[in-house]
C-alpha cells in the first residue's frame, strides 16, 4: 500500500537538515532511499516539515529503523511528529521533465 508520511521537526534548522542529508549520503535533487518514491522538505516557523511518498509503510519503517533513527540520535535531534496516510493516487513528471525546479 503506497503511503504518505509527513514528518514535522521542531527546533531544527535547515542547516541541521542539510547535515542530516549529508550523513544519510543524500544530495539535493539526487536519488532518494530505496522504497521512497518522493521526498521534499519545507521550512516552518520553528523547524521543517518533510513530505514523503513510500512504496509501503514497511519501507518507511525500515528506513527509520536502519538509517534515519540512528542518524537522528547521533545528531541529537528529537524524533519528529509523524503523520501517515494511505495514498489514493500520485503523479510523477515524465522523464524529460524530472528535476525541473529542484535545487
């Protein structure tokens, strides 16, 4: 079941988010974690919010358990507020338009 996951981090700067990406060996506009179909992040008044679409809840849980959780702990970042919902539908850009606006 395709799953949307919203994570809200309070008291965490975008600079810290960038450090988190680096520790996870991701780069802006690059590939995401296997099982993650889409990821974006936006700043909030007191931190940031991530929005992901995952192939399944299990794929998200595996990522948190094996990769994200340990890095958050290492960086001293408190676990985020998490909202999970079943995805009814999602659309992606055609291959010739992917990456437009990333950065």
